[in-house]
């Protein structure tokens, strides 16, 4: 009985920690497939969190999710204007957007809620209990009695796979990431495609930030993105730029983090930092091609036209 | 009041200015405002504060920021604050403040020790204060908060409040001052309920609200019904986890740490282990101006600057007999009759030999 309790606790924590990573990483997958690596994702997450919190306070949790997604898109727009529009270095631009966003959201939060802070108590998005599925023992309550952002992830992973690999638009988007010159010659708008892909990435990262506030924690604090945007970029690598793989990788990262909390709470005398390091080691292994051939989009992080 | 908010705005404007100039350069320089440079020969001293996290945490960093504000308001000195995230930024910020003529620079946390030590060697005319610092020098002053003494009392209260006999502690980074408060908290729990189980989790982050909430939830699902934290902004996640556990299981309480957090989540926080950081910062600044700030000033229960503050709104949660024992323990700790277990991170042999250890400030 106690073991089932520990296991259920682990599953609940793992799912909770995986979903924000999955949201951000699925968006980043599309962006990277188009050849743009957006390190500014972290900035979109924190803007999404602040936008979500403020819109949530003003107009309720669902409006908060929308507000967060819009705020995340706005941060990605800033990144896209420079990195895609002006062909600035993507890594440096993304870093600038992230650092700037962390500082700027802090300034906005402090000017709105006071410098020394208060614990906002946000109304959270209610769970949608799916009939039948939520009755499944063990997994049902963990996966199918949750906020709608969970279902967005479940539906989006296969949908994005279908979009990327089974539609003309998906082919066009991938060709922009693999061979932008050829795509351009074929009449595909490279800049426009990349820009839209970046904006989608920002939208999803903003949703991830709003999820942190309005689903996961019910509060906002400065820096609460806590590197999740960066981790999402690693998740995309481990998921090998393939949406279902990215979802699996996000679950793996979430599980590794959950495992250390559950182990520590169980007073297990294990070196928990090892479990935290494991996903990153596997990401490196994935990059090195240990799990079969895995190749990043050919023009990832490269400007166009060169 | 107006001057306070102006300073607050100045700090924010600094951050915004940083943002606009961010592209590559790190955000150095004590102030975005060129005209703000203190006159080294001028009469008004300048004091700076570095925090490694946002001051909007309603806790550890907020207390330091209030202390800085108090120095500015009541002494009329020039003040400046910077949030620094990485050890490289620690060094850069110390140096840029010292270069700009700031005479007193606070690094608010154990993590500033190494950078402060390097800056102190390089700038003998400036004084560097490290909250919970571990080593001293002529112009390097560790400020020791005996928060363990208040954490012990909070632990006694937690032991009395818990019916499950399981109490949890959620920490950020596993540094000696944080481990010390947990050691004492656990001892306080055991003093009231020797059978109790005490869970301890470190998330590795002071600010990650989601991580702290998951860590707290994992402890609550393990049967804990009382939690304390030693994190910064992430404490909101701990309080939120307690609120949710209460909805699901009916009974859960939390304790605050570092600052009086009874009002942060008034319906779940039974009491807080508090350091009066603003008063201690002000005392340190005055002592520095008089030339008497040296050694390693320590503040504990005896000085009143550290205490366990119950939440008046939840006064009936702690059983009366436990309350009486807490009052007795408070007297015993203050008089020295009861020694609270602590982790001794201060390296006493680095204290300047010529200067005797200061009595606790009053």
C-alpha cells in the first residue's frame, strides 16, 4: 500500500513537472525545424507567467492562459524581428531576450505589486475530468483529471507530427530548415515561415509560463521560469526534433526531477543530484548520436540569406 | 514615503536600463544614472546591496532590501541595489561599487563569501559585509544571524501542531546556514514529539516555485501535515502546496522563515522564524560609520533581532502546553541555558586578532 502511494505520488509529480516542459518544447520543435533555435524561450516563459498572472487576476484563469500565450508570443516577436528579420546571431539574440525578460518582468511585477513582494493567490484553471479515461486505476487521475493544458499537450504531439511529416505546409517548413535556398527557389517564403514558426514557439512557451502560474502553482514570483525554457531546448534535442519523441523526452525530464523529490521525501539515502543530471547526460548522448541517427535541421541557428 | 518610492523606482529604472543595454554586455555599474556617482570626498556615505534573487520574495531578500531602504531613509545616505545571478556577476558588482566609491557593500548571503573576499583584498578602503559569511578580514565582516534559535522554537511549535507525527522541510540550495536552520528545526520538533518523523528536501533552487511546490507536495503525500521552508521566492509554492493539501486532506499547516511571513499566507502560516534584517543592517551601517564594525557581529534570540513570531490569527492552533514550553525555551536560549544545535560555518580563526568578538548588537 505504501509503495502504491509512493508510486502514485511520483506519477503525479512527474506529470506536473513534464507538462510545462512539453508545452515549451513542442513549440521549440517547430521553430527549430524551420532552422531557428530560440534560446529566448526562457524569456517567453517568464513573460507568459507574468502575462498569465496579470490577465488571470483581471479576467479569470482562462483569460490568463490566453494572456500568457500572447505575452510569450510578444517576446518571441522581439526575438524574431532581430534573429529572423535582421539575421542577428540567434544564440546571442536569444540570450539577450532572456536576460532582458527576466529583468523587465521583475520591474513590472515590482511596480505593480510592491518591491518586497507578496504571494499572489491566483484562481487556478479547474480540472476537466474526462469520462471513462479518468477511471483508469493509477494513471486515470494523474493524466485525465487535469487542467486543459495537459490535453493540449496530448493532442498537440501527434497533431504536430502529422503536420510536420504528412502535410505540404509541414514539408515546406522543414525544407526551410534543411535547405532554405532550395525552399526559396521553390517559392516558399523563408523569412515568413521562420517568423511564424518562432511566433508559434513563443505562443507555446507563453502558455507554458501561464500554466506554471495558473495551473501548477497558483502564484507568481520573479524568476519562476527557473530555466525551464533552457531545459525545453535540451528536451527538443533528446526528442530528436520529432513531436512524439519530444513529449516522451519531456516526460523523462519531468520524471527525473520528480524522482528526486519523492526519494528525498521518502528519506531514501540516495545521491539525488545524480537523478537530476541523468536527463542531461542522455541529451548529450542523443546529440552524439548514440540512439541511432539523430540530426539537427541542417541550417539550425544559421542566418538566411547568408 | 515619497523618497522611498523614488528609490524603488530608481532601482527599477536601473533594471530597465540594463535591459535596454543587455545585448552582450553584462549589467555592470552601480547605477544607470550617470549623475548618481557619489562624490568620494562628499559627506554622505554610500551603501550598496547585492542580492542573488529578486527582492520581491517577501522573505530573505525582501528583508535586506528593506534594510537598505531604512539606511537611506533614516540616515539620508545614498543607496543602491543590484540583483546578481552568477558568481561572475558577484565579483563584477563588488568591484564596480568599490570603484564608484561606495564605502559599504552588503552581499546578502553565504554565496557572496568568495567574491567579497577577493574584493576586500583589492579595495582596502571599502567595507564588505556578507550575511551568513564564513570568514572575516579587516574590511570583511560576516554578519551572523542565529536563525537556528528561532527555527528551534518553530520546530517545537510544529511538533505540537502536527497530528500525523510527520513534519517536512523544503530547502533551496544545500548551504550550511540553510542546513543549520533545518537541523535546529528538527531538534525542536523532537523536543516536543520524539517519535516524529522529519523529512528534508532540497530542490537546488531558491526561486523555482514549481519545484518547491512539487517537493512540498511529495512530502505532504508522504503524510506530513506541517511544513517549513528555507527558500526565497519559491516559498509561495510551499504555501500553495499546503493550501491544496488542506483542500484534499483537510489538515495542513506551514511555517515561514527569514522574515515575518504570517501575512504572506495568513490562513496557513502558523508562525515564522524571523530575522529583523532591516534593524541589523541599519545597526551595521551605523557601526561602520563610527568605525566599530569589525569581527563577526552575531544576532540571536537574546538580542531580540531573531525570534519566532506566531501568527496572531492562528493563535489557537498551537496547543497551550506547547506554547508554554516554547516560552520557557525562549528564555533558556536567551540566557544560554539551552544550546540549540547549529552548523558552525564561521571560521573563527579568520577573525582579526586585535578586535575582540563583538557582543550581539542590541
